[in-house]
C-alpha cells in the first residue's frame, strides 16, 4: 500500500470521472490554464505598460519678502511692512508610458493653487498681488527598482507655466509690473517613490519643483509635495498553452497474437520537496537554470512511469503579508508546472496549489527554519510495470 495526500487522491478520482466526459467537457475543464500569466510575461508588461494617474498635495511658493520690499520702495513711498500666503492645495493629472525597466516618459497638467503678497508703506500706500500657478509638463523619468513591488524614481523635463497675477491697492498704477500674466517654458524636476498595491494599481509619493514667475520677478520657484494613485492600462499577455499533438488516424489492426501473461502494473507515488532557493531567486517566481536542472533530474527518474496526476504545491515562510505570500507560493507552483509541461508532460495531468505560509515544516522564528519552509513540493501518482 502507498499513501497519497488528500489533494492528490481527490484529483486522481476526479480524473477518472473526467475520462468518461465528452471531448467538449474536457476542453472546457482545461480553459482556465490558458489564462495563467507567467512571471516573465508580467515583468515584460510592467516594463512597457502605459498608465494614467492623479495626485493631490501641499503646494508652496518661495517669496523673498525683503527683496520685494526693497523693489517696491520708491523716493515717495517707503515699505515698512509686508505679509504673504505662500501655501495652498495643488493637484495634477498625468499619463505616461514605461520604456523599459529603468526609463519612462510622462506628461501632465498641474494646478498649484493661489498665493498672495501684500506690502504697506509709511505714507499709507498698499499693494496686494494674488497669483494662480498652473501649467503642463513633459518629463523623462529614471527608475530604480528596489524590490518586486517598490521603486525609487527621479524626473527631469520642461513645463509651460502660466502665473496669472492680479494686483490691487492704492499703488497699482505706480508699482505693479506692466506684464505679469505671460506663460513661459521653465525647468521641472522631482524625486519620489512608488509602491505596487496590486498588479495594476500603485501608490506614489513625490516632491517636485518648477521655476515660475512670482509677483515681481521671473526667478520664482514653486513646489508640490503630493500623494498619487497610478493605474496601469491593459493586461499582461497570457502564457502559451501546451497543445498535445493530434492522435494518429486509426489503422486496421493485425490479428492479435495469443495473449501472453504480462506483469500487472504496480501503483506508486513519488513526492519530492525542493528548497525555494534551489529553484528561484529571492522574491521571484521564474525558474532559474539550477532549478531547471533539478526538475530535469526528477523527470528523468519518472521515466517508465504511467503518470496519472502530478501536483505542484508552493510554500513560503512567514515574512510578508498572508495575501502576498499566498500569491507568491501559487506563482511559484505555476512556474514549476509550466516548466514540467514544456518538457512534454500532459498539462491536463498537472495541478497547482499555493499554501502560502500555512503549512510550515520548521520554526519560522529562525533563519534555518524559514529556509526549510520556503519550498515547492512535487507529488507524482501513477503506475509502474515491474518485470519479474
């Protein structure tokens, strides 16, 4: 007698039922495999996808109060006090496209809000300026991936900035600049960090600066410290599906020879556990060359077995969230399946399951224990013909 896991036994029983189903039912049962996305397809999509986003945050301008006061002082009017409102709420809308793993291009519209500056003179004169800063930008973005879900980035480009300024007070005709509403191209740059919340949605934190015209000069600067949501457009390409070659056309069989007693097939079960480090790089689900060699060795040992069911099960340690570990374990099990199928095993006989961190075999409190818990098991159920 031999022992099977509960999942392998259930799958073996279900295959016996499916063998009696119509070809159409078998095709529909295999359809979900066609929608599996491999890790390599997902990474390629992440490095070429277009995206859109929106951001909101704190904006501020840097006004040199004392320099403005000196500029507005005349032989007849001496500025003796000033005040300014240099902060507001700003927002931006943007769209972009990833060029590769390290570069992207992005364009957007921004509105940094409204700001004000007021001066008063000893002689009783006053001048107030209210400015609204907005514009459009086009930037090149450099990306530095830190992990599978987190990256740092920096941007540099140009922005067409419009600073609309209105002046009021008793000194408007005397001291207000004649031209103060022109749009101009100015340098634009920023730094930030981005974290993936899901396959398509990310959270971005960023600090940006753009040169602009302030109330009295053409050398002002405005900053935006924002929080943004970024949404990738489209979907990654599905993995290719293994299609078994068509069965040969039936031929008329020759008269059967006298029956010869053959050895009865013997049921057997093989279960092999691979350390995750042997198959995958850290936090990845792409089988590396050393892992492929280990799987090739397993397949070589299975030669001569009539395989009924193969089950690949992924496991992780307890570091990270339950949801992330569950998805990582399933992606690794699917990557092992994809490689086994690529070596000629019928994909309808290979099943995957992700257990995440729910079935540890060692203590997750130690480095050695966590290493043992990061694994992928492959269980094979079938029969062998034993010659006497």
